C-alpha cells in the first residue's frame, strides 16, 4: 500500500514551520540572494504572475524596476517587454 499521504503531510508540515516571519534586515539580505531585478521596457503598464510562486509583479510604467523571486525568473525571461535590469 502507498504511503504517499504521510509523505505529503510531512512535507507540508516542514514547509509551514520554515516559512515564519523574518525581520526587515533578514528580508533585505534574503532578497539580495533570492531576487533578480527586472526592468519593464513596454509602453503602458503590465502585471505578471510568476509561474512558480504565483506572486503578482506590477510594472506601473515604462522603465520601472521590480524585484522578482529567483524561482520566477525563467518564466519572466520569456516576456519580450521585460529584461534583467543592469546593476548600477
């Protein structure tokens, strides 16, 4: 008999215990490692939903730069009006 249900419950429990609240200092450090900056080069506004995280990324105007989770980068690279932002 398959024990898939117990594995799923264990993984879910592990995920919920590691997704606690982090301080803003930790968040900034974490963001630098987990995020990639994208620049919008379109003409109006754009909202994109990350294919992995499900997060919504809003680009309100041309030239706007938004932090994108590393997990969603490959999907956003396929959108012609988005490009990785150059580091200043």
